[in-house]
């Protein structure tokens, strides 16, 4: 961390900065320059609160030099983390993993039907919300525990792993009983009690980037999970807020290579929420794989116009098949593959 | 809601839209135009999920005409809501209310000292975090229940009302035992289980706008609280995310007159988080009052360079006194006043 | 265009809206609803100024239904526009076109050397700035006319077409004398005198999206060129402004399929400016092709650390060769190709 | 400027950075740290291109320490710049200056009528566009030179100074013949040939912040004008692009105290374009003055529903009078005044 003094800062102001840094428990090294002096803060682990320094007289700026996260960083662990699920699917390795399913679990028949179809087309993880965070309190909020049971039944029949969202700390425990991956949604990316509890379950966690979250904030949110001793974390780019109204969100695919350079954690993309428009899901799913994503999570529904939520962005099963075909070729073009279909379900 | 068909949409595509609207339980009225046909959706209460319609063949766009919130809107209740606290402070009336205090409760001596000073300078509500949502898991996370007890003691001694943040549903119950106002922070604006639980306590709730939240989303988050039968909600503009790095956030003061036109709920501003810089708190606090805010929430610390969090944006007590003087004149200029200092504390 | 009245708008307010619409020369059709009345504006060509209506008493909102652009739209022309250059390169057809070169022309030896290398690796258009728009008035501003002459010499030797930027109307005439494509940079996307003059030259124009431009504004800027009778327009997504500081801009690849649906014009991507980081250019170049871009424009420099501008985002020649190899496979995966290398230069 | 090396950067990589800095003509000072080494760049005047350094092996980040602008900075000139107009109005002194008028000059009768009314209500500068930059090529583009002549006539009759926009370099010369202040609009903030030409005229220039311009970019654009020897520059905050659709732009009032700290130039606010909504102009005009703006520029029209552009954001004359009354009280509250009405027009 570098404390830049104003042009003309007095010697006593510089001394006050040095003293404050020492009081905070770090070393201080003044660096005189032609226009102004800077003071380096030495010995920090990345979590220094710059506030105390920024408010001192004569201070122009405080510039962080080290990143504030630790266990999620490439410097902490050089090799890629690979998250392995109960059904053998490996996320973060050389193969692209595809998670697919409806926005919400709407009933047993629906989820079983789509699960069988998706497995046949090459998905290895089934998505579907049992607890839905909805912008309006009057919108459909999910089937709750019944939805979790239906997902578990779909897993039993197809061998697909299950990813589903938890909305609060108790929900994380409940979801952990049923699911292979606990999803933390974009709205909850900085819901720290939820992150901690999900971390404590020891289960893989899919952490979606918040709509206004910087990449550093996404990594710091993941750090909350790792700080609980759980490094089975999969990051997910799902679109950020921007000013154009043609799409629901702005899918920031550059975040993928940026995260891969900063962190050892796998990162996937959600082109369904990332665009909000069915017709854009296939091109952006392709683009995400081309950009280096470790997987995709995609909404697919048997009959999107009758979906209870997010119908406009759900692919039809035939479109999903087309997406699988195209990303398989693209994955090969960049030296990767797509996870082969599960050989057999558990009941197979 | 208006479903706009593509130029050249077929009659059967239009019929499909009409049929889908009817199946959703609403009325449908086709409106032929010169370039294209639109279909009006009639009889909705504002909470229609446009997804099913947006995905139909021949549909170009779905345009919401009514707003999706209900109880928070001016159309639901014409008159301003005034939230009255136990110490008699009224928020949303003709007088500006000032909430002030340190970012975090750091100990009994600290909070009692600042509370007495603030009361003497005209604050009527004391702020201070006992549970702190911190971007890094390694930063100071607050004193917890001990902090709540210290706040309660400060209330007892000074008569100031207490506002402090809850981070999860159980926390909301705990905070409700001690505080006069439960604060929901920006990161939790769409933490629906927390919103619901805070609503159920029946206590006044201070709801801060999320960093990427539209004004409609802020109002819908408030709707979650009102839907629990609790209309003691105070909204708070505290800065949104933007691209300039000179300030921590971008304080969107225009949101104040926009919210006042759409909703009957009171709205205050937080120039401390809204700018992140001590030197900008006074001008932006003044500007918020001039823009029509019903109050301010401001960080003040006896010794900002030693604050355990957010020191850089905390005012010194003398600066707070200057702010109070200036906003008193500005409030008068627009026909309002500033809540008079409490005549005496409970122990007085 | 739909004028939505407030709940409780009076009959005379509705009549005033109808009268104003008629005075503006359009038809008006009131549409009574359960909550409120709307008035449809009929017979417009997309360029109605909503201001007059938005300011009338009783008006809640004015919602545009038709888009404000005309000649650039798919409804105006169904088939893809293909822009053909003098050297036979076709932009907007089934093949991906790659434009490459240094940020700025730095001298004859430099530009000739890189042009020969790029042609050998498969580029068909040479980029290089002779007039550079620089954020600081003290930065290198380009070689001017000498740079144009050096570009022309490179074309003569290699057969590559030339694209270079014009900064003002006279500059457009000058650039048109030398270049095959006149580039309008992001900062000038709404420089209307420049757009008009570039349109009048009849030359192909490469129009880059502004940092804060919506997709509709990009299309309207193109409309200025088409309105001069010049439909040889190539759009370019080059990153928009956002809040994350890891990349220089945020490359909005979803804009590519969005533009392809709205307009018949070709659109390419600039992953160099779009990311600002050399290491991200290859993954994002691949992603752009996967998303459906008609081409790429990429900065390549013999010795990026010595480049006079934008060195940090310039590829090395070897990296460019790698990019060409990878996008060739990806193009094939989605049924497209990459423009084959020019069979021979003019001097061949 | 500080070049931060990666953890584990080799000695030869550090030497390469040092050598490159020296080759660029600056001094280099390595600063070893516990986690990584940084290299300080010394002796720069603020305009260093970081690109060459950012692309070197082993470099993690390049952090600018000094700002890239020079003559516009407070460090260059400590005292506030006051721009004095021909009619004696001083901008940047202790008094708030109000510029007002229609969006566009629509004819002699209109502009003379409104000019007389505005002068009577306390405006000292008349605004009105003769050349209008319109998003659509089919919208009204202004009266051109005839509009300038009508503005000049209004000045002659009322003594008001004139501010009007120039769109291109020749336009700047033409506007300079007629107007007291040449306005550079938001779309042209980085139109460098226009900035230079406006600078060369020696006339006062009103420079509006671009929709996606950082505060540093605004100051650098102003630097282009000062670099021509013209320091009569007035900056203007007029709203930036953001994601909420309730307002046309997001008025960033915090930019005002930020600019006042960084630069000696005066800054005013445009609450008309900044909000796009008539009902928000008065509260935000008040807020701008409370935040420390040196003036306002406001759209006022005799009959906004019949305005040829921007009717929705134009105040009625009575509303303008109310605004003047309110800001006069607020100016006094912060120790300033509002420029007194001109004692007499030139023809008086």
C-alpha cells in the first residue's frame, strides 16, 4: 500500500502518516519524489483498511498495491483448483461442464422429464430453483423443500448432479442435504452470513457475481467461503448492470480470463441471465467457451412460454442440443473438450 | 403491459399472444398500428412476469406500463408516510432528521462520548454498527451483541433513538430487541428473507439502496417489508456504483425527488458512504437537503484516523456542528426545519 | 409511441395530449385501461421528439414503440449488407475479415515491415493511425499526412487495404484520398459534421461505438452516414465504460448478435481497445468470432514495449499468428471461414 | 508513476523496467517490498504513456501517482480562476451566475421575448442553440447563422451575454464572432480539433462533461483549451450515463466539490440535461448550488409543449422565477450570492 502525500505536505504530516502506519502494526518507508513524497506500507497481508490513512492531513491518495484477497489468489495456490462432484463431474479441469435445467422446479413430472432429456444431450449437472429470489414479493417464490425432493429424485433417476440456490443461512444447511452444489445468487454475493454457512457445509458452492460487483469483490466474497476451510468454489459470470436496455444484463466475458489470471478457482458463465434473451444464449454460450470458461449454466425448459419464471431466456430442448454441438467444436478448437455424457444414471 | 409485435407478425402469432395472456388470467386487447400491432394486457396488478410473452414467436418487445409495486406507491397512498420513533422523532414530516454516529460501535466509552456530543449538536438518532458487513473476511466485523448493549446504554443516557444494521434474519430479531430502527444495508437490499423478517418485527426499517439497484428495485424491496404489514419504512440513497474513481460511490441525489413522486415513504441520504470522502460530506449533505431529503445519516467519529472502519469518510465533531448549522439554513430556505434537539435525555 | 397518462388524468388532459399529437402531424388513438389511459401515436417514422408530450400535464411516461432509425434497420433492408473493398475483401459476408496493425504509424520502415508480416499471416486490411485522438494534449498525436502516405505505400507493396482514422470533417476528405476505409473513433461517434462528411465521401466507413453509447445511439450515428447516401458502413464494438478497473473498457460482445438482429450492417469487434490488455486480446478475439462478429480489428506491433502508443494492448506478431489459427477453427465451427490471404500484392 | 512487479519477478525483469523508464527519459527508483518490488518513475510531468511499461514481462500493474493534467490543476494555480464576460458577469467568483434560455433558438420573436423575461428575473447569460447536435439525423438541427444573429440581437436589446454551441472547428470561429461564450457539448468533449480551435479564439469556453467522461478526462479536455493559451474555461456537470431509466442522465453533483479541489477553474451545473425532467430541475438546481456550483445553466421556454426540442425538461418562466428565489436563499446560506440582475441593457 502506498500513501501519496500532497505536493507541499509538511514533514510533520509525513511523520504523522509514518506513526499511524506503525501504530497499525506495519512498517513504513517514505519515498521522496520530485513532485511529492509517498510512504510505502510494508508487511501487510492485503487486508489493510486504508480509511485511517486517507483521512490524515496532507494525504492525497492511498493506493493499494497488493490485492486484499489471499487464499483465492494464484499466488497462494499456483495450480488450477478442480471441483469434483459425487457423480464424477470435474469442474475446472480440461473439460467444459454444462449445467442445465429450468429456472424453477415446477413439479416432479416437469423436472424428471427435462432431466432425462438434458442428460441425453450431454448435460452432467441439473439446475433448478426450489427457493427463488424474486424482485417482486408477489411473484412465484419456488416450491421450497418439495422442490429439493424432486431434484433429488431426478438425480436418482438420471445420475445428474444437482445445483440449486440457497437464500439464507438455514436454507444453506437444507440445500446441502439435497444438492451437490449450493448456489449463491447474484443478489446474495455479499450476504456474508450465507457465504460463511455455505462454506461451513463443506459442499461445493457456485458463487455468482453480483450485478455491480467488481472482480476483486467477487474474489473477496469467495474468500469468505475459503476462510471456512472450503475451497470447493466455482465462480460464475452472469452479467452486470449497464445502461443499454436491449439486454437484461451485460455479460462481461472478459472477466473470465481476468479471473483465471488472478485466481486458481474455476469460473463458468451463465448466458441465460447474462443476456435475458433466448436468441442471444447460443451465441454468448459459444463466446463464453471461446473466452476460456470452465463451463456453462443454461436455462432450458420444455415449454418456455408456460414457464413459471424467466421463460423469455429459456432455451428449447432442440436449441440446447444445438448449443452442445457448437460448443463441442469450439472447445476442441482451443484444446479442450466437453464433459462426456454420463455413461449411466445411478438407477441405470 | 404492452406486447409489441414484430413488423409482419402473422395473425396466428397475434392470436397466440392473446391466448397466452388469457391463460395467464388477464384480459388482452390487440391494438393495430401502421407499422406493427401491439397487444395490451389488461387487469394486472403490476406483478406480471413478462418472460412468457417475450419468448413467443413474433413478439418484438414487452413494455411494462404499470409499475410492479403496489403498497409503496403514491397511487396506493396519497399522503406522505411519517415514521415516528419512541423518542418522538418524526421522519418524513416537515422537519429534517439527522442520524449520526460512528461507523462501528468500538466500545462503551467511545459510543457514550460521541452520543452526548451529537445530541448536544442536534442529532436525534444515533447510528453505529454492531454487526459490520465487510468486503474482506479478515476485516473487523463488529462487537455483536455487546455493541447493541452499548448502543442501548447510550440511548438511556441521551434519549437519542438508535439505528443499527442487521445482517441476517435472526440478527433482525436481535437488533429489534435493542434498536429503534433496523438498518438493512446496501449489500442486503435484495436479501428477501431478511427483508421479510425485518418487516415482521413491526419496527421501523431503514432500507438502503443497493449499489446497482434501480429506483424501481428499491421500491420493490420496500414492498417486501410492507407486504408483511409493516409500513414504517425509511428509504436511503447512499450512492451507486459508477466509473469515476475519485469518489467511492456516486451519490444519486435526483433519486430523492424521483422517489418522493413515486412513493409516500420518507427518503434520507447518506453523504458519508455516498462519497467516501470526509471533505465531500458537508457539501453533499447540504445538497441532499436542498434536493428534498427527509433527513441525513452521517458518520461522525471523535478521532477518525483511529476509527476501526471507514475513518476516511467520518466527520470530526466540529465539522458535524458546521453541517448542522448549514443545513438548518438551507432547510429554512425551502420551507422546512431541522428536528430540534431533544429537550432532555431519559436520564435528564 | 405510447403516451401513458397518470392514474386519474382528467379528460381534458387526455384531449390536450391528443391535440398536441395531431398538431405534431401524427394520428392519436386513446386506449383506456383499468388503471390508466394510454394514447397511441400513429403514423410516425421513428423520429418523433417525445419532449413535447412528456412535459404535458397528466402524462406519466412516453414509451417509444418504433425505433428511431430507419435505413440502418433490418426492416428497411432484409439482406445483410456486404461492404467490398478495392482489394476484393468483403466485410459482412460468410467470411471473417481481420484488420491488423500498429496503433499509430510510426515511420515508413515500421509500417512496411509489419504490413508484410501481417499479410503473410492472413490479415487483409492494415490499420494504423496517422491522426491520433489522445486524452492528453501532451501525448504523441500522430504523423499526419506523412503517415497517410506511408500507409498508401504499404498498400502498394502488399495489397492490403487501409483503414485509418479521421478526426474532423477536412480530415475525412484527406483520409478518403488515401484510405480504403475511413475510421470514426469512439470519441467521435456523435460528431455529426464528421459523420456527414465521411458519408459524403462515398468511401466505406468504420464506425466505432462510443464508450457510453447505447446500441440504438450507435445505429442512429450510422444513420447519419446512410442519410448521405452511403451505406458502406461497418460497425465496431470496442468496449464501453464500466466500473471494474481490471480492464480498460468492458467489451460488450452481446452487442454483436443484438446489432445483427436489428440491422443489416456488418459489425466487427476490437478486442485490443475492448480490453486494453495484451493477454486478454486472444481469448476475447476468439469469443467475438464465436459470438458472430464479421471481423476483428487488432493492434499488432513488432516491439510493443517501444510502441509510441497503446503498447500494453498490442499483440506480438507471433501472438497474432496464434490468434489467426484459433479463430480459423472457431469460424469453421459456426459455419464461417476467415478471408483467405490475398493471393498476391499489387507488386507481386 | 509506480510500476508494480509481480511476486517473484526476476532481477532481469526489474532491470528491463528500469532500462525502459530511462530510455523514456525519466528516472527510475526500485523499491523492494516484502511481497513484491515496485519501481518508481521519477521526473515526469504527468503525461507518461504507461503502455510501454504495462506490457513488459514481470509487470503486474502500473499505477499513476501524479495526475496527467497540468495547467488546469490547483497545483499549477492556487487561486480560483474567474472568467469575466463583456457584460461584466463574473463566473467563478463569490456570486452564482445563472444562464438560461430555450434549448434552441426558434425565431427572433421567441428569443427576444424570453430574453427580456429572463433578464427581468435575474439571468445574466442567455443560452440558446443555433447548431443542435441531435441523436437522429431527421430531427430539427437548428437555425444556423440566422440563430446566431437573433441571439446577438437579443444581447443588444437586453445586455445579456450569449452562450451557444459550436459543433466543429469552423463553427467555433463563427460562434466566436457572435457569442460571449462558446459552448462545447457533452458529445464533443473529446473532439480535440474543436477544443483546440475554440481555445485559439481566446473567447470564454463552456465545456460540458461527456456522458461517460471521468473527472480526469474532463480536466484533460480542458487542458487542450488551456494549452492554446486560453484559460477562460468554465466546466459544466450535466449528467452522466447510468442504469436507471427514471431520469435521462444521472446528475453527478459530487463532481462539483471534487473538481473545485483539483482545479482552479469554475464549474457550473445543468440540471435540465442532468435530469431530463422539468419537475426535477428546481430541486436539483437548488442542490447544485448547495453543493458549491459557481452557476447554473437552465432551459426555459415560454411554451414547453411547443418547443422544437427538449420541451420535457424546459422550465416555464414562472418556475424559473421560483428557482431564482430559492437559490438566492441557498446561496446566502453558504456565504455566496446570486449575480444581481444587470442594471441596464446596452440599449437601456
